[in-house]
């Protein structure tokens, strides 16, 4: 008989504040655990991470000959710490703000309405409509994402920003079954720093064994590892393309496992499609205002 598998968001839904910390050039930040960890689990934690392949970004960056060194180095500066979750920077605007993607469930419910986030350093530009009941129980798998604009406090980069008239979001790509991908985020287990794992995208048939409602056009499931607070983190291909946001951990075996056996999320191409459809439906004045923010 197959082991019972459960799927849960990789971060608790209760968020007291919405803040952002940029991890670029400082991938060794640490977080104290926000929940009690069973001692028997802690004893085997190191071995469990080794077996499941969850690795320290800082360690790999310090080892130029590590096989994942170039891959990790190419994407780690795009990771940010959003509230009690993770996020990924797609690009920076001409004025230095960052357009980022995160998971909807890592944000306070009121923050999913951009009109309510003006006082924060992170402004949600778009998130799918989610009812308060859905948010409290479990955000639907295909709606668990948000695009936000964050003030970085850094000077604008050279070159031009992205224009709404261009086809697609910058750096976004599709991903195929069997493709090897890298997953990265900032877990909340012990004092671990920015972490990553590498795995393969499951076929639709295999994915449905873990999630009967799986939709291959909107979701992905990877045989890889993730831990709490990695929700909102990113999934990347070898060339650094962004292919999805981490939202869900699929656990089996130890009932108190802190590291998932499989990781699910929302495809970047679905996020892109939803956002561009939303933009196309805006009144011209609102669309122009948004275009100025994003350029």
C-alpha cells in the first residue's frame, strides 16, 4: 500500500505584518523557529536534509567547484524575504523598484487588495480573487500567487525597465515533465539560511497521484524538497528562467516531517496569462498608470 501523502501550504496563514527583506549579497540570514519542533525530529534533521537534498545556498556559493555553484549563483540574488514567506524578483524598474512574485497565502488577506497596501513597502499589483473562507481553509492551488511591487531603496539599474506592450513577463518560461529544476526559498526550520533543492518535474499522470485535482496548464509538482517558509520561493531552469512559485509541500513517511517529499506550485506561464488578461481589462487611465509603475 502506498504511504499516505498530505499536501499543505509551506507556511502558516497568520501573518502579523507585511515586510520585505532583500537577501541579495546576504544569503546567510537566519530565522528562529516560530513553532515547537519535536526533539526526535530535530535529532534526525541533518540526516533528513542530506537524504532529501535540501542544501545551503551559502555553502554552495562558497564552493566554486560544486556542481550546482553556477546555477545557484545565477539566481540567488533574486530571492527576497516577504513577511513570513519568500518571493522572487522578476526585474527592477528604471526607478529601482522590484516587481516580484510570491504566494498569496504568505500575505495577510487584506494585503491581497492593492488598495489596502499603500502604507506598506510592498504593494500588491495583482492577485486572483480569493474569498476569506478560501483563505482561512486553503487557498485554491491555481490562485495561490501574487504580483507585487517593492521599493528596494537602491538606485535604478542601467537600461530600461519592462513595458506592458512587450509580450510576456521578463524571464518567465514554461517547464516540461521530466525537466530538471532548482527550487529556492528561505525556510523557517531552526536557524537555516537560504536553501535550495534540485528535482524533476512530474508528468501529469504522476502528479495526479499526489493531487487528483492537478491541472497541468496551471500547476507543477516536482520530486524535490522544501520546508516551511519556502512558500513564495522560486523554481528555475538551468538558464535561470523563472518557471513557477512554490506553494505546497507533499509529505509522506514521518507524520512530523519538516521537509516535504514533493513540492507543488503555480506555473509562471499561468501567472503571466492571468496578469496580462487583468491588465488588458483595465480602463486606459489605470493601464497607463500601471505601465509607468512597471517601467
